[in-house]
């Protein structure tokens, strides 16, 4: 059984959640940059979407929300 006080456990979980949010945000930015490079390489969002098995709207949305030139990546 865990003997750590519940307040301390909550604080630790909050720290972990914040770390995960930051990692997800950074990953979304890198992914959007890679998707944008794919568009430059293949010529269209549709071609990239087809190549990776995603919908073109998902690819387009990821690039628009998190792509190059965006200040703060989102995780949505």
C-alpha cells in the first residue's frame, strides 16, 4: 500500500500531467512540420494523407494548427 500522503501524490501527478502536455505539444509541432514537408515533397495534402492512411482534413488541420510559423502548438 502507498504510504505517501495524498496531497503529495496529487502534486506529483499534476507535475506529470504538465510534463505530458508539454511533450504532446512539442510532438504535435514536429509532426506538423513533417507533414508540411510531405506536402512540399508530394505536392498536396491529399497525397500525404493517402500515403499515411489519414483523412486529408486531419492532415490539413494538423498543419494549420501546429505547422511552421505557428507560435504555440495545440494538441487538439
